C-alpha cells in the first residue's frame, strides 16, 4: 500500500476508559472508517495507519464501506511494526443482503480475510432487516424486494451470528440501528444477547430512552455521527436538520475549554457512558479527537447543560431502506412504540 506513513508522537491514553464486554475490554472511543462520498479508500486506510501510530486502538469497519481490504493492509503493517493483534479492537458488520445464515458466515470470513485480523472483536448486524440499496442511490430509491421488519428473518440472522461465536470467528456480537420494540423481541428469543448496539448519537440526538434501555439490559452503546456528521452524504440531508457544533451551548462550553465544539461532543459522549466513533482523515482532527477524550473533562454543570439541548434531530433517517408503500422514514424507527408492519 502506498502511504505517507510517518511515526508521530503518541497521545497518552491512560485516561481513556474501557467498556467491559463479554470477551475483552473495548476502548471507549474508536475511529470510524466510513469515508462517505468524499474520502477515497486509500485515504481512509492511510488515516487508520497514522491514527494507530498516535494511540488509536479501536476501529469501526464494515464490509459495505468497501475499504476493508485496504484497511487490512494497514493492520498488517501495524502488526509487522510490533502492534499485537490483541491490542487492537476491530469491529465489522454484516450488510443487509448477507443476512441468510450461509451468507452471514461467508461475509464474516471475508471481512476477517480482508482485515487481516484472524478474528473480529465485535461483529454487528448493520441494519435489522434485509432491505438493500445499491451504493450512491438517490434518496427516493426503493427496492421492490424491501419490506417491513420481519422478526423471523432477524432471528435467522441472529442465530447465524451466534454460530460465529461458537466457531471462534468473532469475540462479541451485536446490533445496529435497533429500536426498543425490535430489541425486546430479540432479547426474548436470542440465546446470546447483543453485547453492544451501535446507534446514532450526538448532542442534538441523544436517544435517552433507547440509551437507558441498553444500559439497563447490560448492552454497551456505540454512537455513530458523534459530531452531528457534518460530512454525511447529500442523500442523508434534509432542510430541518440542525448542526450540533453550532449550538450556542456547545460553542460556549468549547470556549471555556479552548477547543473546537467537536471536542465537546466527544467529551460528552465518553463521560455520558457511550463509545463514540468519529471519522476523520485529517491528522490534526483525529489527533484532537483522541486528545479531547483523554484530557480536561467536562464539569457536571456542563454535562447537564448539554443534556438539555437534545432536539431529537435524527440525521441518518434511512429512507433508502423503505419499502414501496411506506409512509415515510418514520416507519423504520417505531416512533409510537410498535413495529411498523405496513402502511
């Protein structure tokens, strides 16, 4: 892999907490690897290599990001340079069109091979249904095969995930983009409960009910879009979206700490008790992200102030996963407390 990799001064991460998992301890902040529409796979892989050099050990990957093979080359280089596999925490995810049992196994094995990692620390069901959309499709796109949540299908997928544990291919299994009604059913029927749930979390979208639900059930929470996803794809933008890092409360707290408001988003996340996974390929930014959560914590008053600015502003609405007769993106998220079966 061609890279401009150069050794950098590491950040002291002794104050970074860890989350206790069924197998292993997960660093309480990771690096996202979804490059969206504006970062090349090569740039993302190079950023992973350089971020690890300054202290990152937790990387959130997925086969659908289409860059695991290049990121695997970065992991290989790290291990050649003395970083032990067990020092890394590597996540991956099974995509919607690989939910059938044989496909789950093949997808996991493919990710392990591409990531050059022997096993995956945390393997997630990326979305809780099989609805598929092609890369870079328009927000209006609807697959004729898409349909509402089917619990029988989810359990078929989850049993295949449990089999990965038995085979030793993964150390922990979890979910992503779940709701409380869907999680209730999964916990009722699963032999192994999810070790973690990955969900959208940032100061303007705090999801307090689902967050507390997961904590009470002993499910660790990972938060994507922790900065409010300023670089998200155009298809995920709507006029009513708010901007976390421009919120007056965030700006004022950032001034008090002499940092960018993005750093306050991350301090809040880690101190609240979930694990953010910000993505950046800018060395200044990913260094600042790690530094933010290892130094100068927020006060109780600042944490309280941030808890009051929740706007329930979901940014990743998932419109491309809707079925043809769905009323709108709300049908994906069970907003009235029941699973939407059809419009």
